[in-house]
C-alpha cells in the first residue's frame, strides 16, 4: 500500500513533519479489510493476504523512491528492473494523492502491475494508453469543475477567487474550472498558484490578496499541507466572512484535527465523492491501543497527535512529531480513551476515503478469487485457458481486476468502466462548528453527472451554515446588481463582472436585477416609465369615450336633426310658393341625403373594423354624391324652367320631376361603379400603424389611394359642374331663383374639400379621421345653410312674404326700379353680412350671390351667417 501518512509544513521555520490522521484511517481501513478477507474462506480459500506500507509524504520524489525500492527488492535501487523472480505482491493500492499516484502509475504501467487508487482523481489517469494498469475507486476529478461551476451558479455568485497547488491536479483542475466559470459568466477576482511546499512569505502574500479582494467565495484546489499553512495565516490576520470551497483533495484532511483552525474552517463547503458505511469498522477503530499493537509506530504518533501528549521514550519510531518539543504537554500513558475524541479528530462515521480504501482492497481480493476460480476451458486467455494459480503473471491478474463486479457490505455495487473509473457521484459537505465546540460534517447536496446536457445538482440550502454562522446566503459580486429598469455597462479595463448601470432604452426593459442586458418588448408592447414592465402599447383611434370623438359624434347627430326638421317644415308647408317654386320633390330628396351625410360621420368614430372600413368610405362617397347630384339636378331644373318658358321651346318635355331624378340616379350610379371597382381591386382594411414607438394607430387603410381620390374627385367634379351651371343661371329673372344660393353653397363645398386634401395628408391617426369628419360636417352644413336656411327663415319667421300677392308686388317694384338699382338697394339694406363671409371675393362672384329683393333679412339671420 502507498499512502501519505506525513506531510511537511514549509511555513514553519523548523523542519516539521505532521502526522495525517485521515490517511492513517485509510491505513486502518486497509488492515480491517485484510483481516475480514483472511477470515472469509470463500474469497481466497486457504491463502492469506498480507500488506506492506510505503509513506510517500505527499511528494513525488518519495513516491518514486518507494516504488523503485519495492520493484527492485534490494537495498540498492535499480530503476526499470524487477529483481525478484516471482513477485509475491499481487497489486498496489494507492497513492491517495494524484500528484504521487501519477509517476507511480507510469512506472507500474510498464509491467502491467495492477494499481488501484482510493483517492487520485486526476482526469488524465483515465487514459489507458498512458496508464494501462491504473484503476481507482473514486470518480474522476474531470467532473469536479463542472459540479463546482454549477454550484457557484446555483447561488448566483459572479466574483470568486481561485487558489491552486502547483502540480498536475491543481493546475489541470483549476484551469478546467476557470474555463467553465467563463462559460457561465463568472469572473475570477484573482487566480493564485502556490507551490506544494508553500513558504511563509508566500502564504502571507496570498492572505493579503484574499483579504483586500471583494470576492467572498474562494475555491481552493490544494492539499492538506497548503491548506493548513493558509488557514494559520488566515487566523493570524483575523479574516472573516470568506466562504471556502474545498476540492476533493482536502475535503477530509488532517485540517479537521486542528481545533485552532476550526474557527477559520467553520462554514466551509466541500465538494467530494460519495460516502458509504463499513459495517464493524467503528468498533474496530475503538479497539486500537498502543498496548495491543506495541510495534506499530503509527499508533504512537496517533496518540501524540490526537491527545496532544508526548511519549517519554521515542522507542523505535524513526519519524516522530516534533511540534510539541517546546510545548508544555503531558506524557502519553496509552490508557487514553479514543471514544473521548471529537469526531473531527478521530472520524468513526460517514467514511469517505476509508470507504474507497475498503473497496480497493476488496477489488484485489475478488480479482484473486476469480483468478483462482477459473475452470479449464472457460478461461479468458488464449484457447480459453486459465493462468497458473500459484505462479500467475501480473497482466493476467490485471485482466481480472478490470472485470471485477461485486456488491460490498454496505450494499453498493462496485465495478469499473473501460477507463478504470467507477460511476461518478459527488456530495457537498458543510463543515459546521456546533454549540458544543465540535466540528461536524453535514451532507447538504449532491451532484450526479450524466451523459445528457443537464447534470443533476441538488442542494438543501436551509441546511447550510455559512461562514460566521449565518444562514443567509452570502453575496459575492464585483459590482452590485443593477436594479430593474437598468442594464449593465462594461467598465473599461475591468472584467465583465465589474460594471456600471445605465437606464434601458425606450421600448426595452430589465425586470430582473441579475440580468445584464435589456430585453426588447414584444411588437405590440412598450416599456413603462420605470423600464421594468412591458405594457401594451396605447391603441389610438377616434373613440366615443374621448372628448374629440364624443364632440364630433354629438355635433353630427344634432346637425342630422336640422335637415330632418327642415324636411318636416317643407312637408307641412308643401303648398306654399317657397316650397313649390324650387322642385319640391328634389328638395325632399336633398334633405334626406343631408341627414344621411351627417349620420355617415358616425361610421368614422369607434375602433376600426374591416366592415367599418369598407362601408364608411363607400357610404360617404355615395351619400355625398346623392347630395351633389341633387344640387346639380336643382340647378339644371332652374335652367330648364327658364328656357322652357320661351315659345316653341323643346325643353318643356323635360320639365317633369322625373328629369331631376334621372340626373340624380345617373350621377350616383357612376359613383357606385367607382366604389364597387374600388372594393374589387383593393378594398379598405384595418391596418396597424407602427410608425410611433409608444403607440399603435388602429386605422383604416384605404387600400387603393387612387380609387379613394377618384371617389373624392368625382363628387368634386359634380360640385364644380353645379357651381358653373348655377353661376351662369344666377341672373335669370325669378323671385325664387335658387341658382344664386347654389353658387354660394358650391363655393363653400369646394373650398372645404380643397382644404381637406392637404390637411388630411398632413395628419396621422385619429386626427386624420377627425379632419375627414369635420370636412363632412362643415361641407354638409354649408350646403344646408346656403340652400335651405333662407327658405326656412321665410316659412317660419316671415310667413307674409310666402304668398302670391307679396311676390306679385315685389315683381312690380323690381320692374319699376330696374334690375341694377334693385340689386344695389338690396345689397345696401340686406346683405352687409356677405362682406363678413366672403371677404375679398371678386366683384363678379359677389354679384353672383346677391339674393332676391323680396327677402327682408333681419339681424338674427346676419348673426347666424357670421357664426
């Protein structure tokens, strides 16, 4: 057996070797297993196992020297030679440390000498080309960096320190861990590599680095000697609040036996391989005594280390603890009770290294058993032969060692894969200093690597006691996390874990303080003022609930009642001259069209839908075309009426009311054709305008703008024709000539829609809709005011003027005074309001809108037109 029962403390001025109680437990586990096997006649029959112990002292040099001594079998070392004809050693167990197991495995691999380590986890040892005869009863440390990285991520730490020993295990493991931490965005506050024999000056320098760093968590890839030197300096500098993460190399080391180090180690979390039970081993440990094994030098060192005493005579001990030479201590009597020792000093439960040692010894025993049990013709070698049971070759035994598969006494199955490794399974152990001033070890988690991309990490956070006895999970950050609504900003020359905080841009949020970047809100969402929540974008459309929509809806509804009221007035006074003189039926139809035009404005209010979008523009176009067509029909009727009075005129047959309705139907059908073509080619539809970042404009896309403007242009064209016809007929002699009213109404109508186009194109969203509604209301109101308000005024307020006698008298006055004098008199007495409405219109336009002299306007009418 190879083990490191002693270690050298380089930080102490005197050359001191300390006795490692943990490694001594491994030795005792081997002795216990050998005694069990020898008592079990089933395994080896009448053969007896023996053992020989070599102490590597945690150094590669001592390990290589010991292996050469073992192979040579002579006092003089002869490298690369086995001087014994028939080696009686079946296999080697050890070393526990990877650093010393590595050179031993290279040498033993040459001879295919079976070697089973109970603690070496270095990943390279799985390479069977370099180490063909090496096996181990502990999982490969290849998985350790993955488990540590997952553990650090689990607690959200992003700023950690890393200390590693300057050997294969420390360098390879720490470099692998460093790479894994980079992948999970964890930064290293420092990365320190310390020599295997760390001098005091180096330990002091390292402690200063740890103390001044803001990293709370420190991962240590080291061995017992380095950890003890480091912790002694930690205590001297009174450093507290640090969380020590132990690798498997010192998870259960001699550091536990030093009570003065317990304060520094309190709250340590160790990542180590699984543990198991060894039935009967606890009772065996308590039976040890110097009197029972008087020739065992290690027991005497156990007594000195565990009880702090000193033997009066060193006897035959070649290596004896010299720490207490200058200390005042009592002498050892050998009657001290091992049961009185603290569990941290003398471990008797929850075995780990001792458990793997026990499995290693039984592996050799079962391999020998299978070799001895081989039946002729069923062997694994050439021609199914077996080996010589009393003179076998080492490579033959190695074959059986690799094929071992048994169940140990704790019920666990032990077997090895093609790389000589056991299935990986790890535990997280928490070192807790109890109220009784005793160090206890509690399993607080587990890590099971798997072939999948999701290894199993399970932690019992509530069971962990952190450094200083706290239950709250400590923080370890270079910079405090940004609050919600802020993003991380890298600092020049600093690691990515050191950052500043800046507000998220508009439209982006960060609702978790751990996030590094802001997240863009979904397409239909926008960030709130705090930039921590995505809220639905404001849906903008002209609704009935808002003041603008409600006002327009009210105005449209109220104004639709005005032509309806006028229609009722006209129907009631249908036999009066004012109503009869100007195509009574067309007037009725025009008033109904005006009602529909006012009401069609309501279709533009409310959330747009496909049905609304299609119907509102077509309804608007058709209804307004009916209005303008009716006006055109009235104008043409006036012209025909005056032309038909001439003798022999052929226009008399067109005096019937059906002529007016034919004009209305024909002009409206053309607009219907335009609208139907529009709906077929590219109908309007609901569209979401995302040109604004903070809101969504729900609007009707007109589909084909060309068809939309064709529809507007068509009834504009009809309005212009009506204006021209009315303008030419303005001076026809008749008291009820409507051409003058129509001229003025068409000026208002065309002016409104000409101003509508640039206003419509320069607005967005609901204001675009409001502009169109306003154009509908104002143009329709202009038509009604200019055409029907004078008639309603006479019917309601001047009924004496609505008679044949009055009209006959007015015609006589007009003939006497002359047309020009009548117009001047009328303008001077009754039409001062025209200058307010039309302003600077040309004289010809002014003349065209002079009203007949029979209308006596009072100040109420003038005020109405000014408004």
